[in-house]
């Protein structure tokens, strides 16, 4: 059975490489360019991360990922 989880993709103004949320326990939120290291979370937690990042200079976006249970 496969579950759908989410990662938060972050596009910063001039950067060509997309970044993903690595950790959320500190401000500012830590990011990584390696998608495999990105924090896989539920939809509500991912939406909270997006809301907290909307006031910064980056554009957050939810990306769905299928994870085997």
C-alpha cells in the first residue's frame, strides 16, 4: 500500500537549483538541495511550513511523494 506524503520545495529568487525543507524545528527553516534528505511530512504539517515561509523572500510549494507503507 502506498501513502502520499509531502515535501516543501523552495524556490529562492536567483537560485537555479530547487531546495527542499530539511528541518523545521528552528527559525529560519533549514533547506537542502538533495530531495532524498528532505523532510517527508503529512499535508497539514507541510501546509504549516508553507505558511510560515510565505513572508520570506522565497516561494514555497507543496510536492507530493508516494511512500510505501
